[in-house]
């Protein structure tokens, strides 16, 4: 019997010490922020939106393009309807163009400067054509394209990208806070399971000691053999509970490692400090911090702003709009390249166009009503979010005060249970108490230890929830509002 007890205890000891990494909550959070799949996806989403904004801002600067066609050959047979004859047309050309284009953010227009240089060698067999020609021509033009009577699409798109980046930053910060809550909860679950395993081990050791005492008393003829049978049943039940705690701890560790992004084969043990230092929290202060700091409220405000953009687009459905196009330039032509602009010709083109909708069968009005309804929903969501946040903070404030009372009660109950067990253990050793009665006191002691640990962990998790709800750490008396850096 003693050999079996030794084997069981040594197996549990080896499983806790062999190649094991000891993690604190701080270490676990650092690992999770680097390896967790969810935080990695949020980080990549942030990077994507940041790069999209950088790319769009870069597209608003002057762009330079060079287009080259070093060689092009045509040999076509064509029909001239005026002369009613077929003729062959053969040409060889080389051309290129250089363009500088500048978007105008203020007006949503574009201005571009283009220079196109062409060399062409052509010959035709038509009766009206002259001798083969070889000529250079160059066209320099300045173009302006300006929409009018419509909204500035460039500004709206740029603002949307800025809001998207801000939203991505908020999502990343919220994911980080959510990760802290998930990791802390899983961490304390593992810690609680470790404590439950230690408690089960202590219970198993006590049962083993009780079994030895009963065995000695039975051998000495001091108690009936039925007492031994009951002690053996209690010992086997305790051993089963101990093994159940081992399995539960192993399962919780696997889920914890998955959350951290660690290898499932890696063994670990958590180390936590669950002593509680009561924190005084003023409800009004917590409510003010929550309403002023919560990122979800900013997200709802961003939804309302982007909803206004939808209204602008909807108002532009079948809109009356126009466009002004201006093109001025010089055209030169000569057989020698250096003489191209000796006698240039001025080119001017000015255009003004209008798009006038006549009848849309109520499409625009219906779309406007739909967008207005969606915008009203967003405004309601903002108010609902404010109320939900206030309710959460009020509930957390009540829970914290209640948990402090529970911790105090659990501490007193544990002291009483330890004293009661010690007194009744002496009675049992003196033969004044049966093993069944002692078993009740042992179970009571185990339960009180577990209750105290759970109450302390619950208080710590509620303090963490309050920090997440208010973005203020009341334990450290510091703000934890994330800094937005990329917009």
C-alpha cells in the first residue's frame, strides 16, 4: 500500500517538474501578443489599412510617366471611296510620350502636361499621294479636367481611408484588450486547476495517513474491520479525484497553449500571486472615464460619419453635373528634329458639358429614405452603446464590493475549517471519531480552500474587466487609453 502511494505521488511530482516552463501572467500576455492568431490578424489588418492610406496619399502627388514605342510597321491595302481606287499604304514609325499629371485635391480636378514626339516614314501608291515622306512631329499640350456641380470624390475617398485606418487601430486595441481578458481568464483557470490538484494531493495524503492509522488500529484489535473497509473506499475515492484533477489540468493547459499560440507538446506551469489588495472605486469617476475613453463609442461615431458619406453618394444618384475641359498646346513638324518648333502651330480645345437627368421614377428619393433610415439606426446604436457601457460599469462596481465581502467570509470560513479539522483529527487519532465523520471535515476543509482561491481570482478578473470597461487601471492609478499613431 505504501509503495502504491509513493508511486502515485512521485508520478504527479515528475509531471510537474520535468522540462517545464513556468509562466507568470505578464509573460503569458507578452507571448500571446506576439503569437496569438487573433492578434496577428488584427495587426495585419492594421498594416493593410495603413498602407492603403499611404498609397492613396502618394497617388495625390505628381506622377511621371514615360511611354515608348520604339518601332511600329504598317503595310495595308485600303480603298478610297472618293477616287474609287485601291491603294497600298506602308509606314514605319517610332514615338514616345512623357506625361506629368497632378491631381487637384481641393477641386477634384486633374492637370497634366504631355509631350509626344513621333518619327514617321510613310509611302502610298494612291494616285493622289506624293513621294515618300520622312518627318518628325512634336505635340506639347497642357490639359485641365474639372468636374463641376458635384461632390469632391477625392476628398471623400481620402477621408474614408483615414476612418478605415482609425477603425483598424481601434479594432487592434480592442483585440488586445480582449486578448488580455481571455489570457487572464485562461491563466487563472490553469492556476485554479493547479491549486485544486495540490489540494487533491493533500487530501490524498491525508486519506493515506488515515488509512494507515485505521490499519494499525484494526491490527491491534481496537476498531472493527468495517472501519478499514470504509477507509479504503475513502482512499480510492480520493485517488480518483486526484487523477481527475490531473486530467482537468492537462486539458486546461492545452487550451491555454492554443490561446497563446504555443506548441501543444510544450509543458508549462503558471505562477500567480492571488493576494488581494482592496481597491476603492468611485462609481461616478468610473462612469465618467468609461464614457470619455471607450473606443467602441468612437467606432459608433465613425459609423455615423461614414453614413454621411453614403448620404452624399446617394444624393449624387442621377445627379445634375458638368465638366470643364481645357487643352492648350503647340504642334511642330519638320523633316529635321532640331527644326520641329521653328514654325509651331497653336492648338486649343475648350469644352463644357452637362449631364441633366430628366426622370428616374423615384429611384433617388427611395435610396435617400433607405440611407436616412440606416443613419438613424447608427445614431440609435451610439446611444445604446453608451447605455450598455454605463450598465456594465455599474454592475462591475457592485460585483467588486460584493466580492470583497465574499473574500473576507471565505477567509474566515477557511480558518474555522482548518481549526475544526485539526481538532477532529486528534479526536480521530484518539478513537473518539469515526473515519466517516473525519471525511466530512476533510471535504469541508478542501471546499473552503477552493472557495477562497476562487473568490480572489474572481475579484482580480473583475478588476481587469473594470480596467477594460473604463480604460483606467485602478490598481496602478494610470490611464490605459491606447495611443492612435497612424492617421
